């Protein structure tokens, strides 16, 4: 299935390289940010420290060759997860395992680092405006020392550009000469140049027009099949996520509330927040269903509500929900963190 | 080359008559200064060629003027035009060198402070803040005074030039540092820098190859405007007698020398170097203004 | 009679490289109380259309030809002062970013009161009571207390509600809303759209809703205009355009929207990209990308032709072309 020119075989593999080791495993991962006011101001107004719990105890696995999507609204922490998983942030708690090896160890090893790459949301800020496209795409090749011959590198960049639907001649141009969709293709070419196996995609199509989004999503699916890639796909758009995912995790205020196979999530969503999200999406098909938008707004992640953080907005909240934080438990093919589901109160 | 003449920058340049004139004037000044040994009619510092008899000759358009000395001569018979050209040479040399020095120090500090953040940033910026509380001329005077006190008298002449360059340069770097730090803070959070971090490049390499090219355009503008200031600073220091050594007089030195004769009627000895200084600094400043507006993405 | 009539509107931007045509012969009407959606991708000209109607085109952009009529009177050629009166009283505006729409230095109460006293014959006391009423109407809890708060003290969704209140409080006949919910989360978006729709119906306010989000249009609009490269490609009742689009571009656009109700192996895509305004092809602007292109498309630019239940600017629907 794999078709990656230039990949070297069996060099310096980490300990457990069995086919069923998950590509990525997040184990009770948390990331807190200290957003306290400067010391002097705090002393004057007698305030304590303030912590932003961007990610607060996330656990999931991604099997090789599959796509796990994380969906949620702004402030849920999904972008922070993306950065934790590639090592741009360290974890405050918990750990991330990359192919069975601790991420910090993997990041220290250049060979391991070359196996993970990232695609970003903003096509205008993800390419250095002063560099030519060929240098942008070739940067991982040079950084990891995968090739040294200049001509070989140029040829390889040409291949990559063709693979993403651009012309090899585009290498000589600068990013500003391209449209948003084309820049995103360049970003993908750059990500592929180190022959990665794992790609973190942080809202890769959110900034694109809908017809361009379709092109990029089709491209990404095709590349996954051809190159055997594993994706962590971050998005706020459930419709997009449905088209690309094998499994989906729904996030709310730094925690996973539901984690299930894609089709199960859409056919039988369990968590009240998941259901509310589905209800909130504008109805293109205009089946005339009566929509009950979920009330209230997402609370601040600095001072989240006690117990289940969704309880102020949840139609099924009871006394236990206000006091006790729910944990992920299996429920009908999915993992759900909800007291109402556990207690059998949440019927479809 | 063609791309340059096609570009927006060239177009906005040609649209502004003030800028074109300033550019021409600046070019003439710089060319005259750089090529002084070739272009100047006399060499005013070659003691052998001086004719004391020709001292105090007024400019050519006055009654006793001499065609050989178009702007007159000073008290030692030195041709003013040549003296101005050689003087401008020294002024420009010191000005350029000081600006290059400020730029190097300022950009480096700004990059490090902006990219590394935290304590490094706090420390470097406090140093910059402290330095900014002192007027630059005062700083330059201070350094000059300290060096003179520290070194034996014979070496003064040799090191004076370097001391002046260092003094002016060191008093101006915070301006660069602050601007570069601001731009670096913006660029650091952009996704292309994060992409470089995902690959695992070292911070130094990211600063140098990714961030630096993107923070340079305001630097160019500040450097141009600073050139004018550096030249004036040097002139001030030389006027006060603590600048360049007397063997390599700059425009400031000439102004000082000529000052003594201002009220005895030989006005040209101080006025012409003064005018030359004003013209040079003004044209460089106007060029800098245009450059700032041309490079400002919002105004384009 | 139509509330708003746009006739053959042409908006140009003189640049040193020549004149850029941002809107090219755009015509449509809005009836009183109707919601017209204007969709298109980036660069299609939808925001430009809204700006031209409100009279807020950024110089050097200007209306080169055509007319905009509000209740039969021309408003495109009015001097600044008169246009300023019309803005706010007759035409309200809602923009994408509530943070820049609201003045951060004044309380929302003051901004509401000021708007009302400027445009309506009422005094400050009455205006304040009305303002509280409006805040309650748009769903701001504890309106009487919060009327004296500043914009930054509200969350994004609440701010946008305040902006809507601000746009509606002078009781305009038409609201131009440019991406009013794009910056909001999906769940908040749903609340705000529902509220906007209800209020518009109740007050009989017409709305021109500019957005790239077809879902919002499907929920809110009565009719929709699809724009491409500064021109209208198709216009018609929203149900028809969404489900039975006639123009190949509209079809491609609707097709490329990822469906929520099923997974498809490959999304329908339109190859290529919208042309830059400096390089619009001759004839029909869509012809290089159109799967049904023929000779006439490359030469002659189509007008909006009757295509059954909608009107489409496409030669497939010319008389005798045999297409329905």
C-alpha cells in the first residue's frame, strides 16, 4: 500500500514497531497556561493566579492509516491538542506516545521527527513570504538531510508539486503569486517532502472557499490512500469531518465528551453537546426540521463550571452533573463522558 | 532588473518630484564625497600644495574671488570646495559606519528579545530603556570622554575615528531593537515559523533564515533616517571638538574652524560647510521619508 | 413596488495598471420585507455590492455607471451628507466583526440612544427605554442592567446581537448584513440567525444577506443571487437555486458543499479557480471551468436568462437552446 519514494527501510526504529501499535497515543494529556496578571498588579489587587486549562485530560489513540478528527467550537482546545501532539507545546500532565515511544524522545531523534508533519489553517501565514516555493518545499528535505544533491532535491520538489496538483515550474515563484487553495497545496507538498507517516491537519480548509475546500479534501483523501498516511484532523465543521474521518472526537472546554466511529456519531450521537452541535448546523437540505438551538454560550476556560462543564447549557443536567466530573465510559459503540448517558436518561 | 522598473516602488518614486530631486541631490553629495580624491580641484590636506598667499580669498562671484577657488579659501589657503568634499567624505564615512553598527547591534538584540521572550526579552529591553533615557549626544560625549581619559594621549588621533563611530552607533541601537522586536513578536506566531519548529530547526536558525528577512523592511527605513541623524551627531561632536581627529576634518570640524571667522567678515568659511551639511542631511531624510511610505503595505 | 432596485451597477477601481472592474452590470431587486441572500466565493463581489448600496465604497473604488434606487429614488449619486442621513434611518448595516462595529469607548446604551435620537423624533429618555426593549428583543439577559456596559464586557455572540439591535433600532426599511455570523461559533450562529430571521419578519424589514455560507442562506433567505467574478450568475427562490440550480457554476458550488447527512467517497469539485479581476475571460466569465461550455460562451457574455424557476446568466438557456 505504501508508495513513498526515497523512504529508507528499517533504520533506527523505536522499540515496539508492531503493526497494531497506534501511530499516536495521547494519555490523560493536559496543557495549562498561566494567564495571571503581572506580579505587581496581582499584589495590588490581591488576586490569585489564574490558569487557563486549554486541554484538561484528553486520551485517545490513532491507529495507523486512519483519520481521527477532533471537532469543537472555539475555546475547546483542539488547536492546542494539535500543537501538543507535534511537540510545539509541552504537556503539563500526561504524555503523548508516538509509535510507541514517548514524544519528547521521538522529537529528539531527527529520524522520528521526519515522520510527523503539520498542515496549518491560514494559507497566507503558513508560507514564508520571502522564500521561493522550491525552498519552502525543500526545507524538510534539507533539514533532515534526506538528500544532498541539489539537482536531486529540485527533481523531488517537482514531483511533490505535481503530486499536489501544481506544476514543477511553480517552484520558482513566491507565495504571494498563488491563491489560498494553491498555497494550501504548497503546504501539503512541504509536509510530504520528509516522507512522513503522520500528519496533523489544523483546520486545513477552514479559510478556503467551499469549492476550493472540496479540491483540497479530495486531494488529502487521495494522498492518504496512496501513501498510507495517518491523519489527526482538527475542524469545527462537522460536515467536512464526516467526509474524511474514521473516528471522531468531540471536544468541549478542553475535554473529550464523545469519541466514536464516524458513522456511529452521525447516526446515533450520545452526548447532549454532540446532539446540540448537530442541531445547530444550518440545514441545507431544508428538510424543515424544527431546530432547537442550544442556549447559552461557551463559558470561559479560565473559570469553568464545576462538575460537568456543559451542565449550565444541558437540558439533562441533574445534581450529580453539577458536582461530579464525568469520565469517558463505553456506550453503544462509542465512548461518552456523560452522567445522563450512563444513567440511561439520554434517549434519542 | 526589468521587474524593478516595473514595480510599484519605482512607480511611486517617479511620481514624487521631491523624492526624485532628493535622490539626485543625495547622489551628487555622495558621489562628490566618495570621489573626492579624483574630483576635487585641490587637495586641501596636502600641506605642500597650500599657498598661504591665497588665504581668505572670498567666493568666485565676489570682487577679489579667484576662479581657482570657487568657494573661497580659509585661513590657511585651503580651497573650500575641496575641503567640503573631503569633509563630506569623513562625515559620510562616520555616518554610514555608525548606522551599520547600530543596525547590527539593534537587529540582533531585537531578534533575540522578540523570539526568545521571557527573561531574555525583559533584560534586553530594560537595557534598551535605560539607554534611551540618556540623550544620544550625551552618551556619545560620555563614551568619548571615557576613552580619552583611559588611553594615552598619543593614541587619541588613531582611535578617535573608531571612538566616534562606536559612540554614535551605540547611542542609537535601541531604536532598531524595539522595532525589530515588535516585528519579531508578530512573525514568531505565524504558521510558517511554527512549521519550521515542527521540523525541529534550532531557534537560531529560524531567527536567521525565517524571521530576519521578514523584519528587515522597517529596518531599512530607520537606517536611512538614522543616517541623517548620525551625520549630524558627528558634526555636533566635531563642532564641540570631541569628534574626529583634526587631521581628518569633517564638515563639523570645518564649521567649527570657520566659526571663529564668522564675525570678522569671512563668512564663507563656515557657511558653505554648513549648507553642505544641511543639504546632505535633508536629502537623505527626504529619501527616508519616501522609503517609509513606499514600503508601508497599508498605504499601497 | 420594489424597496431596493439595483440597475446595471458597475463598480470600478482605477489602478496604475488599468481599470479593474469589481462589479460588472449587476442588477437585482429586493421587495419590502424580503430576504435576499447574496452568495459567492472570495473575490466574487458580494461585499462590494453591499458596500456600494450603503455608500461605503473604499476610494479609489467608485460607481462607474448604473443606478441604485431606494423606494424609487436614486441614492447612488447623493452627496455625503444626504447619504449619511439615509444610512441608519433607511438602511441599516451589520458587518462581520462586532468588535470594530461597536465603539469600544462608549457604552452600548449610549450608542443605541445616540442612533435613535439622531434618526427618530424622540428624546433621550424615551430612546433609553426603547434601547432596553431592543436589547431584550435580541436576547441580552438583564438588559436594564447591562445597557450601561461596554462592548468588551460582552462575549462575541452577545456583541453581535447588540450590533443587530443597533442596526434595527432606527427602524430602517432595509438591512445590509455582510457575513453577520461568520465569526461566531456554530451554536451561537444558530441562535443569532434565528433571531435575525424572526425580527426581520416581525418588523417587516427587508434584508440583503451577504455570505459565503450556503447553509445560512438556506435557512434565512427567500431568494438568493449567486455571484461570480463581479457578475450575477443565477438568481431565484432559495429552494430552487439550492436544490435545482441551473447555472453550471451554481451546480458546481452546491455540489462541492460537503453533505452533513452522508459520507461521499469523493466530493464534487470544480477544477481551477475564480479568475482574478485583472484577468476575466472574454464572454462568460465561467467558461474556462465550465463542463458544458460551447463556442458562444467564449465570445459573448450572457445576460440573466429565464431558466424555468430561476434566472441564469448562461447560454444554455437561450431561446431555442432546448434547455430547461
